C-alpha cells in the first residue's frame, strides 16, 4: 500500500541534494519502484535521467548546504504549482512549508538529531517550527524514528522502510591494482596483500571518525601486506601512511566494483542511519568490521544475528580480530537485501 494518495496524480520528487553516495542510491532505488505505476513524477535531481519510464519528467537541478533547506522549505513550492502537483516526496530531510495535499519527508540524516553544529541546529528548528510535522515521515530504522520523536516531536504519521541493498549494477571487474588482487591462488600468507575499503568521502567529517583508522594503521607498525583504500580525494598535504590509497569519490557502480575487489570493509562512524556500505560488503560475502555503536545494535535487532558483521570497540580489539578472520565468510540468508519502497 502506498502512503497517502491515489493513482493518476502529479507528484513532485525533490532530490536536489542527492549528488553522490547513499543519498543518490536511495533516490534511484525509490524511482526504480515507481516506473510506470500510474502516476506522473516530476523529478528535481542533479543526476541524469537513466530510467526507461514514460511517467518520469526530469528537471536537472542541484542544491547544497543551507540553500538545500531554503529550496526545500520555500522555493520548491514554485515547482509544485508549475507542475500542478498534489503530492511531494522530499529527500532533503525537510519539506515544503506551504500547503500541499500530501507531503512525505524521507529522513536519512541522523546528525540532524544530535550534532551541535549550527547547520544542524537550524535544521532542528526548521523541523519543529516550519510546518514540518504536518508531513508524513519515512525512516529507515526504528532507532532513528524513536530518536526523532524524542528530539523533534510527532509528525502526522510514520513509516519504517528499510531501503535494502542493490548490487546488480556491479560488473565484477576489479578497478584496483592487479598486483594486489586478492583473487589469485598463488599468493602465500606472507606475500598476500590484504585490501580494506574505507568508505569515507570527507576526511574532515568527525562523525566518520577517520582518526580511528589512522590509529589502526599506526598500530600495524611496518606490516606492508595490508592496504587501506579510502573513497576520499587525496589531501593536498598528504602526510598519511603510505598504506593509504586515496581513490577519490566513486560513482555507485565503481564503488561496488572496488568493494568486490577488497577483502573487507571497515566502518568507524559514530552514527549512521542505514550504512549501506556495510550491507553492500556483506552482500558480497565480505567481512564488515564495524565500530560498536548503538546503530549497529539496531541492525541486529532488525535482522537478528548478521553473519560477517564483526564489532570492535577500539583499535586494539580490531587488530586482534584481524588475526582470527579469513576476510571471506560463508553465504547465509541475507534478510537485509530486501527493501520496502511502498510509501
């Protein structure tokens, strides 16, 4: 059942800030489930229209920073009127201030609830006082929903919708140095290069906790058989350990190819909502070493024991875990693969 509405409507999709990473993936997966469903969708997004759908009408538009909030709360109303839309889906964590028959906000940034930064304080104020709670909200997990209710308040209605994992776009070819390929049968324990993927695009983002990664690498001393591939641009003043390889920001299919070519992923975030790289790694039967925080426990509450997810509390514990894992785990039932896009 879809949330709030009937078929044969004009619907606006506000995805102007979905330029990369998980945000772009979420929007594309949502759109994939709305193709030719009887409604007409007017889509504001920064990426190209790669969908074969007769009911998608594209307006390429990109926003960032504080302008995303201004656009999503106020200026987006121009497009609602222009396209005569009865309904809006907003993927910017906030929604239109002005009256719209059906408003659905997809909330996917946990930092809005807990960060002391000015940007996030302003977003909290916006959610509380700018007609935001008159919209229906979609959350990815119960944990985020509960914390939203505690910090912001009660919206018109709530749905919990896990996004699932889609790895169909990967072409199973390595884009990493073939000298470090882990799929060869000739490597011995002494010359094998173990490759770990670090899905951090902004080294300055304190929530991603890149500092913990540097401590992990420093603790490995002179072990040259371990490489760390980071999905961030190489810093101009790169004085990091030579075992760090900076790949730059990757397109979704390139990211999945890279992940497929690595032995494991390491997640060090303090807070996450869905943490798709974690589950994408598990989908490829890779091990995911994850810094032990509340959001990890929420995943276990949702799916039960998750084969291949290994929690650690500090760099010393992670180093000990390295010694006892083979980096590839047996295939098992993967409930987390299935997403629910009915809203």
